[in-house]
């Protein structure tokens, strides 16, 4: 996928207050790639996260 394709998909990611280092890393990497990540729903368990990705056009870092 290109940066533009990633940019159009919301990202499942923790709220910043839960894991600021990870959120900053992901947001920074997206900016370096030339796009702003769209915030998606905050994931629950790993199983919920994988189910969400399987049913909607979302992405996440696992």
C-alpha cells in the first residue's frame, strides 16, 4: 500500500495517555512517510483488534 492508501484507513491505536511512547512513535512514523494517521477506535484485547481489522478497513501496530 502507498502512503496515501494508509492515510485513508483509520488506525486502531491506544489512547495517548495509555501508551504515549507508542502513539508518538506511530504518529511520527506516519508523518515521516508523508501522511497523518486517522484516529480510529481504541482497541480492546488483541482478539478484538484483529477482529476489527478483519471486518473493516483499519490498520494497527501489533
